[in-house]
C-alpha cells in the first residue's frame, strides 16, 4: 500500500496548497481551488494514486 505523509498545507488566494510526501520520498503538490475548479497536481508519484 502506498502511504502519503502530509508535509504542509497553506491557504492562498486561489485555494489550498497541500504538500505530501510519498513513502518512496517523492514530493507532491496539490492546489485545491476555492471555486470548485479542477485540482492542479505537480509531482505525482508513479507508485500509487493516493489522494488526500
């Protein structure tokens, strides 16, 4: 099972930025917009699709 660890989350003018770290060590950034727009993801881990 691929487990992600929450590193930090920050409220911005566009939404919430969430940084997580995969068990393999890779960082992932997700922007969860306020207005219900599509989530933006950078650095997804190829070992799993765990979402917060």
